[in-house]
């Protein structure tokens, strides 16, 4: 099992080699599946985000994508429900800021056909390795993500060190953060 960035795949001209594995990727969350199949490579080319594939080569040489994730930099805007104390802890200096730059975990997907070959904790470890490279290079105090208000999903992120911050602007998702 190893991680490879879509940027590296593009740089090395290996897109055709990865197309069959991308097409075979099946995720329970169809939006997450669609992002990998229709947007990930384009977003990488345009420097909008970076996508990483966790891959494995099966017997016979077939490449499988076990999971993937995408990260980018994004401004996290604080809603009225976030206390000044919490804002100050996130910002490090002030309690009256309206937003902060942070790393957004934009996508996280696991191939349903390979669900027993990799667990969520391992995927989070890969994500955090990537985030800490960014953190070491440019700083930052948090990473965040938006997820469905689903008890199992929220518990997964809490078990992996994330805490609830607020509802997203439209109220459709929960925003959860991890202190770096």
C-alpha cells in the first residue's frame, strides 16, 4: 500500500495507467465517487486542490485505489455560534477575528470493493501526514472538514481527534476542526 499524488501522476504522464483504477472506484457516497472520477485531475491541473490516492497492486499487477483524499487551503469563516474563547484558541492571538486560513480536507473516500483492505484510521493518518507537511512549510493552527450530520460519521472524526466547531453557512453540514 502506498500513497501517490494526482500531481505526480500528471507530471509523470501516467494518467492512462490510472484511468482503469479510477473507473473501478466505487464509494457509498456518490458525490465523493464523482469528484474522483470527474474533477480531481482537473482540480490538480488548475492548482485548486491536491488529491492523493492510496493504492495497492494486487496479484497479477492490477492497480487498485483503496482510498483517496483531497486537501486545499481555505478560509474558515466563524459563525455567530462560535465563542470568542474558541476563536482565540484557534487564532492564537485574538478573539474578534472573523475567519482564519486553514487546511480543508475537501474529500475523503474509500473504495467499497476494498473496504476491508484499509481502515478509516489509516486514511486519516495519511491525511495528517500530508497536512503536517503543509503545516511545517507555511504554519497554520487547524485543519477542518465538512461532514454530514450523521452519528457514525461524526463519531469517526471525533475518534480521530476532530472536534465540532459549527454548522456550515447553509446548515447542510457540520464543520469539524483538528488542532495542529
